[in-house]
């Protein structure tokens, strides 16, 4: 990416800090420009605040306006020569535009002239001097007015940007400044970055959880609104995981730190939001390329407007002043700042507005892709269903029901799969004399292990076929069937059930209302279970009994049938579905609060486990893209109209200023709507 105020093709080569509204690039020294560049770069120094204090800018505007009024009164009541009139208006002009002239001069000396400061400087200096050109009329007041209005526009534009950044900062103000840690028999308030993993922290009512930890004493309710966007409190007690950024509502908690401050959830979320601008959308990339080519072209066109018509007319001296004024007006209106400022700011606001709802988007390119989602593909377990499995029936055929559960629980004792946890919960007594060895997990099938010397296979029907066991179906009940074979002989099966989430059906309906054409579910579960869930939720299609590689293949197939310009989103848990999340146009991780793997794997992270947030994310994305397109169409239409009027001599200088600064302010103000 090249920044036109810096004019480096590589960000690493920049030797100053360039703040491009939605992207902070830190370097050495300071930037030479505080205004908008031809590539949409707002160089405001090393921090989020503009170099110019708003009060100072306002003071300059007021002082310049007073001097302008005084100069106009004196000009009206006296008959001063042109040079004296120029000197009369010069103080007002320099107060309003001195900083702009300085910036333009520095950029010109550095070989980077094509920015807004240069365009404004040339246009207003030309207006000041046009009276000295044969046939020219005095434009002293107009020149000062243009620079004054430009400063007013800069003031409003800066205020809008400042408010946008403030809104983002406030809604992402989730990382606490202090932590209460137990050391040397007392509780000390320290910088959270100094707290080590394993230390015990104390979280009092009203305080933010400073880092991820596990509760060792006390019980309370946590306000998770900053992370999930949901106001309902979350109850925690001894053994519960607490994540940084939540607010302790009631009781005092003692918790053992499990992650360092920099690795805690709040820090990772803040890093994610701050880095979101790295994934530029197509709209932003187009605007950058457009501005980089557009700005020099309009400068050369302005020169052509000033020179060619007088030459063609054959009376250069008589017509030059007229066409020079038109060219200066052309320069004023031609600046592309309305586009290069408002479009990135719109996506920045959209990402910030989504984060307030507990939806983290890793870049504006993903926000744009989400807005174009035509197909949404779901994993089943943990996404559309609760993912909390429980044994609902035991059907033995070789051994008793307790023995069947006993063997299955032992084989699955080291697995992290939710089904394994359900089996262990159903038979929690693992402290017996059984010896479990040689456990081998077969992807998409199950686990085979030796239990007291017997080979026990626990898994689906494919595993039974692999070990030569003649399995039987489970009629009547629906759920996940876990078959068990002992030394190749079928021993029975265990039925495990999962519940559909409360808001899953409404989520599918809301997604379709947002214009998504196709909803698909991919699952490794049995056909009858998948069909029941798909029918209950109103999904368009489903595919069952899939291995992990089958899910990727199905996504590939769905992608190949997508219309031009449409995008496919995959929704999963962000851990087991990483290959599919990576292959989809947009990967969405569900229920990711505190899950590092989910935050790393997906493009969009939902901080709670509610499928209804998917429709909200699509709605925010489409609204953001709509606002960006509004700004593009409005800015281009107004500028083209005024440019044509300027060439025809029908656009006065004040109208040109509105075409630049006025449109810029309106577009920036419109962009801030994306925050809401």
C-alpha cells in the first residue's frame, strides 16, 4: 500500500507516523502533513488526537473572520491600489491558511505535491494574484473565504473523526488499568502486566476482571456486555472460568490467573479490533488506487483548462484571467477527500458497531464479504445445537448396561470430544483396577483401546465395519448412536442426545430475511439426527455422516455453484472446523469468549453462542457497505456536476469549496452512522 502523503510503496519505509483514520502506522519522527492526502491518509502525528487542538483551530477561524470583515469594510470605504488591497487581506489569509501553506511547501520540497494542502494553496494564491493578470478582477475576499471555509470544514471533519474514535475507544474500554493481587500475605494493587500466571487475584464488586482466571473462592454474577453485547449476567462459582473484560457485579471473587495480561481475552480482542484495518475491503482498495491516479490528473486538467482555451481562442492575454479563475475553481472542487476519508471511516465504524454487539470482525474485507453472503453453511454440534450431550439410553447385547458404559467411558477417558465427556459423566467412577492401553483414535470413526487386555472399539458404524462387528440400528429414538464392540464382537450401543439452541430456528429465519438464499448444515452425525435438526430449523439442505475432509469437499462444491459476486460463510466452533473455516469466503466462530483457537481460526468471531448474532452481523455488514456506497455515489455525483459547471464558468469559488469541504463533511458525518 502506498500513502500519498508519504509516497512510499512499502509501509516499512515510512519514517514518520501516519494515521490513516482506520489504521495507525507507527514509525519514527513526525509527519509533515496534518491534512488529507491524495491517498486518503490522515497524518496526525503519533497519536489519535489531531495535531491542532480544536480550540486553536476555532480561534484561528474567528480571528481570520474578524480580520476579513475589517479588510472588506476598509476596501469598501476607500480606494486603495491593488497592492495595498492585497496587503490589507493578507493577514486574514495567513491566519486562516498559514499552516496549510507551510504543509504544502514542505511536501513540495519533499517531492510529494499532490495533496489537499497543495490544491488549496495553489487555488487561493492564484485567486489572490489574479487581479494582477491582464483582464483579471480582484478576488482577495474570495481567496480568504475559500481558505476560511476550508478550515471550518477541517474543524467539523476533525470533530466527526474524533467522536468516531472516541466511540470506538469507549465501547472497547474493556481492559482494566489495575489488578488486585495477593502477595506476601496482603492484597496489592498493581499493573496487570506484572501479574504472573498462577498468582491469585481478588476481584471486588464493580471491578473489571483484569485477566483470564479460574475462580478458587466465592461466587458472583459477571456482566459480559462489553464482550458479548448481552446484558444478561453470567453466574460463576468455584471452578468457573472468568475472562478479562467482564465486570464483577456482586460477590468478591478470588481467582487463579491462567493467562498473562497480554494473552488474556480482553487484550486479544483489543488487538484484533486495532488490527482489523489491515484487511482492506475492495471498496477501500479501489478508493486508494483511484485517489492515487485521480489527484495528479485533475492538476494537469486544471492547467489545461487555464492554458488551452485562451490559446485556441487566439487572444491569450484577454481570456487568460477568465480561464485561470475557472481552473482555480476546478482545483478546489477536485480534491478526492470526501471519498478517501469517508469510505475507510465507514468500515472502521461498522467494525466498531459490530464489536459493541459482541461481534468481532477481523478486517473490512471480511465485513464486505459478509455483506455479500449468499450461502451460510453451519456445523451442527455447538453451533445449531447446545453441544451439551447426555446419555439418554443404553442398549446392551453382549454385556450388561453398566459394563457397556464402563468400557465406553474408559476408552474415551482422554478424548476432549463432547460425546466422550457425556460417556464419562454417565459412568464417573474411573478409579478402578482397569488398565487401559494402546488407545488409537481413528478420525471420523472413534477410538480403539485395550481394556484389561480386551480390544474395545467405541465409535460409529464405520468403526464397527472396520473391526468386523455386525452392528444393529436403534429404532424409535433419535440421537447420536455410539456403538461398542469387544474383540470384534458387537456389544451394544449407547444413545446420546443433544438439544437444539433456543434461538436457532429464529436465527435461520432472520438470516433468510436478510437475503441469504441458501442455508446448509454439515455434520458427522447420523442421517436421521441430521434430518430431524434440519427439518426443525427450516434449513434448505443438510449433509450427514461426514468426515472432516468431507466437510471441506462439500464447501468446495457449494463454492463452485455460487453466483458471481456472491460469498459463502461457514459457521463453526472455531476449533474442530478450522480447515472449513479457512476455506470459506468468511469463517464465523461461535461461542468464542475465552477461546484462543476460535479467535485465531475465524474471520468473524461471535463472543457468545447465539446463532441469532449471525443475522445481526450480516445486517451490520450490509448497512455499512450501503453507507460506503452512498458516500461514493454522492461525492462523485456532486464533484462531477460542479467540475462541469466550473469549466463552463458557472460555478463560483464558494460553490467549489462546498463541492470539496462541504461534501467531505457530509460524507464523514454519514460515515459515523455505521457506528450505531
